[in-house]
């Protein structure tokens, strides 16, 4: 559950989840847009080849009797990385509209090229989400060298503070009492050159401190 929570916090936005393609149960949702049985048959025929071209991708075709806009919003809420919209006008041009959950960017892709374009787009989305999360983490992480500096950071900022630490539970209790922050991860072990930022004893590791929200 912690990993799920981390994904939600790292990638979610006001519209819901954003799932990295590699862990998304559904990587691509296809929304057929049609009126009447004749148009549905046309789209079903075209989608047979599309599904075959995307056989290695986790694809869901949403045939439910709901408005397209409702479906768009629901699948965005669920965090599906890519949406393919296909209707009679798209078929007439031999293409489909592909929409990224990441930034809602749309692009027209020829039907015959979806088998190549979709895996490439999924990889682009994966890398973009990783870069954005990494950049956010780095922008909200600071290194401090004393208990007072650690306290000041958490009084004015949100994020992670990296310090040397000797590993004593009493020190962690001191930090928690003064900031409510606790150790989140051991970044390195060994013998850092600098002493423990909390108590001044010889340090045995570097750790990141953070608050629970």
C-alpha cells in the first residue's frame, strides 16, 4: 500500500491518477465514437486490425453506452496513459486520434502506424513521468549540517532534508519532537567525514528526513 500511495502522490493531479505505463493495468483505452449500428460495424472492423497491431499492449476497448465525454473523464480519472479516439471521420481519413493523459496533447496517427507509434509514445510518457518526479524531488531536497538548520528547514519548507546521522534512536526522537519529521531512507552507509548533524557524534550514514502527511 505504501508503493501505491507513493505512485498516487508522485504522479496524480487534480484530474485523478496518472499511472506510469509499465505498471498501468490498462496502458491504452480505445473509445469508439459512433451513431447507429452501421457506424459501429465499420469501427469494429477497423479495430480488429488495430487490436492485432497492439497485441503486446494492455488495451481496453470501451463499448459502453455512455457519452464519449463521460468516458474520457472516467479513464483520465483512472490514470490510463494513452487514449485512442476513433470515429467515422477518423476512419474516412484512415487515422485515429491519440491523447496523452500526461498533458492531454492530441495527435493524429495513421491506423497502419499505431503498432509502432503507441509503444513509442508509452515509452515517452514513462520517461516524462520519471523526469518530472525526479526533478520535483531534487528541487525539494536540501542538505543541512546541524540540528538547528534541520529545524529551520521544516519550519519553512516542505520536502526532504539530508543529514549525516549516527543512527541513535534518541537523536531521531529529538528531531521528531522538534520538527515531527523522521528518517525516511538511508542514502548511504559507512563513515561520512562529517559528524552526526544531530548530536555531533561520529556519523555512520547519511539519511533523508521528512514529514508524514
